[in-house]
C-alpha cells in the first residue's frame, strides 16, 4: 500500500513524503521515548507490521549488551585504555563499529591523517613502515 508522511508546520499538516510498499517509521520515537515527529496516513489499502515498545527495547538492549561484551574483550588488551573505568570502557565499546577488509586491502597508509584507531577483531593484518 501507499502511506503518506505529514509533518505539522505552522499548525498546518504538510505532505513531506510517502512509503510505497516498503519502509519503516516510528523507531526514533521508541528509541528516544519522544513524541512522534510525523503523522502517517494510509493513502491506499495496505498492510503494516507493528513492533511494540517493550519488544523493541528488549531486542535493542540485548543487542547492545552482546556487542559490549564482545568488544570489551577486544579492548582489554589495549594498554592505552587500561586507565579507563568500567563506565568509560563501556562507552568506548558502544562507539565501536565493525569494518571488514578483503585480503590485501589497504586499511591506512603511512602519513594519513589520524582520524580513528583500529582493533583487530578477527583475522590478521600486516604492518609495514617506510624509513626515510
């Protein structure tokens, strides 16, 4: 079906988009316990699936907990992070994201701007340095 998205501006509902047989909405309100940011109205007959707040939060929290546990073991070996307390380490774990690289793919190059650090979760890396 088709579902129209309306946002209220100046006390008037304005059509800002629509979903046509695919899409999702409402997740931000559930995640942040905030009022709905838009009104969704069925423009044609259609079917949607609903996920209640309790189930959504249980799934999200369980996933976050499992990610924390997995990444906590990963960062325990980092000497630079040893001085962090448990809460600070958990924040680091929450901020980590997985990235995959193919065999032989360059991850960083000598001289690159330092904008992140990496932890090897799985596999092997080769480190090479050019001497001047």
